[in-house]
């Protein structure tokens, strides 16, 4: 007979030092997040932030690993299920996983949890990051056609497998970290959620030269950008006539007439293959 001590639903006051540090960090991040974030949300508002899965991992190890296992593969003795392929089940959404974590499963030992919305979404991000299988099945286009389209429309700004431009972020692992809906939106309507580290800016120098690019680093006195020709440029702010932060992404908008839904699916299928070593 195997006995285990089951943790009770988490209380914020308990916990180890690293967990307290995480929670402090979560509180800071939470304060920065969009005000509209609520549990009624159906899409994970943190999915664009790669740090969310890491923070969710700390919460997981502190609150869930005793039952679901350090590797989240489940513990059979207590019938705690494998959590590494949640999204491959039909009808499963980010929101339903959110609700399961929050409410627990009545009639089982899976407890309700009193995490904040932000913390709960971080756990969702973490579990999703474990779920490689769902990404493969989700994209049903033609990967070869997708590779050709990527070469003609995307490659000059985005790297895949270390080749391609650097104006935008590398896309190798993008289907593993963001949902399909979020990716479709990022391509149809860039700028709705701007990738971190790619904020667009336009500066005018003392000799009236204009540069447009993305901000790579900035402090009170200086600004480093990558301009549209991929040159890194540094400026002292006191030398600039103007700095204009822009809302419009440097990425062009791909409307359905420029890129059909089918071809968008083909590109995403190609990217999902690049993210998934099992398909090589
Ligand atoms: C006391 C043990 C215990 C703890 C702690 C626990 N779980 Fe569970 N969990 C279970 C059990 C047992 C089930 C299966 C319940 C059932 O379906 O009857 C379950 C089910 C689930 C499910 C549904 C799985 C599915 O296939 O539908 C999710 C998601 C889940 N847990 C996530 C978590 C997360 C995230 C945490 C930490 C915040 C956590 N659990 C903490 C025991 C636990
Ligand atoms: C002129 C350069 C350029 C081209 C061409 C371009 N992009 Fe982008 N892309 C960017 C920049 C800059 C960003 C970062 C700013 C943003 O998120 O809007 C970005 C962001 C993205 C993101 C969001 C990444 C994230 O982490 O949130 C995706 C997905 C994406 N691009 C896919 C594509 C695809 C697919 C194509 C081709 C159909 C393409 N891009 C063509 C410049 C470009």
C-alpha cells in the first residue's frame, strides 16, 4: 500500500523562497498586463510571452507535481492523468484547461485552486508548452508548398533553421509557443500583439536623416535600433530631433487576397514541421 501526502489547495502564505520570488514576479507582470484580462477570456492572453510558460513551470513544480509527476506524465497509483497531451483531445481549449485548474474536478482528489487569473494562465502556458503532439495534428496544409511561400513572402524578414532575415523574430518554434488563432492574427493583422523586442520606431537625426526600425535596446540616454535594411544603429537621444514610437508593425499585413486561407495554412504547416523534430 502506497501512501502519499497530498498537498492542499495552495495558500499564498506558504511556499519556498523561489516560489515567493515567482509570485512577486507574477504580481509585477500582472500589474503590467492588459486590464481587460479575465477568466471569461477564451484565448490565453499570455501566450505571446515566452516567460509565462517558465513561470507556470515553477508553479507546476510547487503545486501539481506531487500528483501529476515532475514530468507531468501522470502518477498511476493515484490515477492522476498525464498532462502532456491535453490539447490533442477533441474540444479541449485553453479556456477549458483554465477552468479545470481553477475549479478542480468534483468527486476526485483534483482540488480547486485559488490562483489569480494570471497565475492560472501561466499554468496553461506551461502545460501547452509540454504538448508537442497537438501542434502536429493541428495544421493540415501542404508543408512543401508552405516552404515555397515562406521563401517568397516571409524569408527576407524571418529566420527558420538559422537562415533568413532578422528584421522579425525567428519562426522555427513559433507554432509550439503560440496558438493557431494567434498566429493567423499575427499574419493577417500584425501589430495587434507586437512581438517582444520588435517595437517599431522612427527617428530623425540632427542632420535630418530618417530611420525606421525596431527597438533593440533603450535607456534614458540612448537608443539602439535595427533599421529596415537590418543595420544596427545606435543613437544618443540628445542628438536626435525626434523619436516617434509607432503602433504599426514593420511586418506587412497579409490580407486574404494577398495570401489565401489555404496558403496561410500551408505556411503554418511548414512552420509546424520546422518546430517539430519528429517530422524530419
Ligand atoms: C491531490 C492531487 C492533485 C493535485 C495537487 C493536482 N491534481 Fe490535477 N488531477 C488529479 C486527478 C486525480 C485528476 C483526475 C480526476 C478525474 O478525472 O477523476 C486530475 C485532473 C487534472 C486535469 C484534467 C486532465 C484531463 O485529462 O482532463 C488537469 C488539466 C489537471 N489535473 C491539472 C492540474 C494542475 C495544473 C495542478 C496544479 C495546479 C493539479 N492538477 C494539481 C490530481 C491532482
Ligand atoms: C518586412 C518584413 C517582414 C515580412 C516580409 C514578414 N514579417 Fe512577420 N514580422 C516582422 C516583424 C518586424 C515582426 C515583429 C513585430 C510584430 O509582431 O508585428 C513580425 C512578426 C511576425 C509574427 C509574430 C511573431 C511573434 O512572436 O509574435 C509572425 C507569426 C510572423 N511575423 C509571420 C510572418 C509570415 C508567415 C510572413 C510571410 C507570409 C511574414 N511574417 C512576413 C516582419 C516581417
